[in-house]
């Protein structure tokens, strides 16, 4: 699949929140729920407490890019919701990238030998 498929509806997010498993990292919380498709869908949520819309969208772009770089080695057939939980003022791409990789590794969706750096 060329583009990343997104979760768009509130009920899709809620389903993943309430029925899925979650893994907590330093910056992110990853919720995972198997779906009926042969591809992954991703939803990203950043609280308004994090900052203004420019800051929130910057964080979402960083998370989306971190996912995009590793989506080929992640097992297909899951819905993901990634929550930004950190209140750090400075967002560093490498920290988010590493945190997301650790969460996928912890969940068992990628092999520890396949992580790109």
C-alpha cells in the first residue's frame, strides 16, 4: 500500500482504546487491536494541553514519519492508535522514532533484529 491508511472516525478510535492492548513508552502510548484487513490503519492523537495547533501538527508529522519508515517491517492486520503523552517542550525526532520502535518491539509486531536506525 502506497499511503498510510488512517483511522478517521471517533468510534474507530474508541474501539481500539477499549478493546485493544496498550504499551507505554517515554513519549508515546501505543494501542493495538487486530482488524479484518490485510493492512494496518493508524490513528494519532495529541492533546490540546500539548500546545497550539502548530505544535500538535508538528508532533503528528514526526510520529507519522516514524511509522512510515518502519511500516514495511511491522506485521499487517492491526489498528494502531498512538497517543502523545509527553509534556516536553522540545520534540526531537530521534527520540520519538526510538520510542515508537521500542513500543512495536515490546508488542511483538516487529523482530528486534529488523529495527532501522
